[in-house]
């Protein structure tokens, strides 16, 4: 059945649109966008007083499937994403087994086709088994459906492997996403190295560990004239390095998570393992600087780094708990409430970072825009909806959020994937 959304405030940064329009969808594609559309045979949904945006895309999600289905599955992760307002996610390769070969990539896509309610795009490993010793067969993985490459959870281990990876990805039309951490400096660290790590008696992870690898990656990408994407940016100096590289026309993009924008290392005073992430929560100066980088365009994308873990895994001493926050079902409301509502960024800039930019970076040509012939993926927002974060209502298998009980204004109320409503509040 055709679908007709009427009277919504349509915001599409790809076309510069911000006006009240009707949107007609048929056979999973956008058919028309006009101030007034009549379609007698269509299912009509009145979205007056709501914002209609091109479907949100999270380019940094851990779905844990295959091999860690006690934490998440492709099915539950897709349901969590839909509830969070995401129509597409790109999933990281640190599964069991690692997504380092055609078989795992094809498994993910097959399971997604059968069980997911949203679009799933696999990211494959840079190195075999994430060991940083031997490159994967990148051409074969792209042919199988991989949209990018990352050893996420780990940095690309050596400069030689990173150089070769960049050289291989360029002619393939794809790119590297790197977790920037000089492991020799972090070792047993569990939080940001600084005043609070000394105060709380926890081993620290210095900001230099991120800065060093960001600098390495930028130098190598510039030499190779290849694309590099910096994952979960967390420190001030790394922002400066990226800003300067962009001035030199280095092909670099970067993402930031809600938790690195809204939290800092002082929050760890209660040793809440739900606050244990990698990269760690940094100083307030760092988080404020990241917000400035979002405002001035240095940071291109919001990403969740959705990292679900079981209750048992997180219910241990801080130094023994795994890194990671459950992010898909909280990100949109957190960013609307704290950034858009406080006029730190515009609503259009928010949509650009949630949809337009990740679609462009990932090369998803039919996503990230509301245009005739494009895939009919939409995120519908109620900017005035009050919500309280309640992990017990998550669609995700996991509950590891530090935002439990937060009162927020603004939320996704409908998620549409290729013309099909997959979530409605």
C-alpha cells in the first residue's frame, strides 16, 4: 500500500528543505513531496507538528552477531535501532568469528534480510582476526557487501599495515575507520589519565594515546590520498589535528558519541561500570571542545558506538568490567535535549550529522535524502515529547546505560524503512 504523510515539517539538509510538506511513498520509494498531495488509495498519516527527516544512520554499531548473541542479535539490535529512530546501521567486525572473510559478511547480510527491520551494512576487518599482521581480502569483502573497513575495538596495529590498507581501499572506492589508541600507552588503563584517575585510584589512559594514532593516520592518509574516518573522537588535541588536516584537504572525516559530548571523567566517582568506555570519558574541557567541533563542522557525524553487554559482565569491579555503553535507544533524545533544545546546534545541523553526512561517507547513494526515487527511509521526531530513559523498556538485549532516569525532551516517534513503518510510538 502507498503511504502518504501529511503536514509534516520536512527537514532535508541534502536539498536545503525546511518547510511543511506532504510526502507520498510507493513501493519503498519517494514518489512526490509537495505542499498538498491527494492520493485516495494511500494510507494517510497526519504528522502535523512533527518533524520528518531522512532516515537516521548510525555508522558505528556493535550487533555482536555472530557469536555473542547473549549480548545482542541482528534482530534485537535492529529493533533497538528502530525504536531509537535509526533506519540504517553499519555494524563493526569484532564478532566471533571476526568479519574478516566473505562468509561472515554474507551471513550478516542474510540474517539481516530475514530478521532485521532496518537496513544493516557490514563493516569488515582491516586485518585477519583483528591481529594487525595480515590484510584481509578487501576486494572480495567489498564484493560481498562490506561498506568500509575497521579493526574497531583495536587500532590498526602498525603504520605499515595502515599504509597498505589505505592504498588498497582507494581504488576500491571505500575507506578505513580507525579506533585511535596507542596500546602501549594505555595497557591496563580503565579511565582517562588525569586528576580524577589519581583521585579515584584507577589506572589511567592518557589522551596522548589517541593523539598519536590520529596524527599517524592523517599523515598516512595524506600520503596515500586515501580516505580515513576517525572513530569516537574524544580529546581536544585530536580535534585540532583533524581541523588542520581538513585545511590541507586531507580526506578525513570524524565522528563523536553522545556520551563523549555530555559526560566527563568526574562522573566516575561512583565507579559505575556503565560509564566505562573506550576511549574513556575525558575532561570537561575535552567534552566542551568536542561540542565546539560539532558546531564548526570539524566533526562530521554523530555515532552511538552501541556496545551492548550483559548485566553479569558489567556487575563486577570497575577494572574487570568490559568497555561499552548501550546507545541506540538514547542517542537521539540526548542530542535533541542537550544540543538542539539549548540552541547549541540547529535542527538542520543535527539532521545533517545523523543522516546526510553518514550516508555520504558510507556511499549510500539512495539514503540520507528525501528525493524522488530515493529509498523511503524516514525518521519522524516530536520535539516536544517528554521522555525518561528507562532501560527496562529497551528493545536491546542489554541494559548497560549510564543515562538511566535522565529526563529529556524530544524523541523519535516513528521510524519508516523503505515505506514500511517499523516503529511507532
